[in-house]
C-alpha cells in the first residue's frame, strides 16, 4: 500500500469564492463591509485550520485570500462603466490594515 499526501487547494486560488466575496463586499460599505469581512475571514480561518494547517499558516492563507479579493474588486471597479476615480484609488479597508483584524488573534 502506498502512502499519499492530500493537499487542500489554497483558498486564494478558489476563483469562484474570491469573486463571490468580492461581489458581496463591493455592495457593502463601512461597518457593514467590515463586519461581513470579519465573519468571512473567521469562517475561512476555521476552514483552513480544520484542513490541518496550524493557525499561523491559516492566517497567512486568509491574508492571501484577502489580497485576491482586493485584486478582484479592483478589476471589477476598473472594468465597471459606473466606476469613479475615488473608488479606484481608495482600498476598501485602508483605515484598518488586515494585520489588525481581530479574527487573526496574535500574528
């Protein structure tokens, strides 16, 4: 019998999930957007830890997911006919860097 290692596909490369979260965040603003992101990040962190990664590695993966969502949102904004220069230049969470989100605990 052969031993095999199963690797979970990284969440930041799950394009359907990235696009779904980006589309939802694009509709939200302020505290509602922050609450949605924190809930999503917490769920993803639990999912990645549940797949066998340690918490630090899982936090890094959620950060990469967040970056992928930001890139997707930028793409949506740039390609959207109703986009405005203000939305293009202002990141969604500029006032609160991802390293300060409470879902990550101590980083």
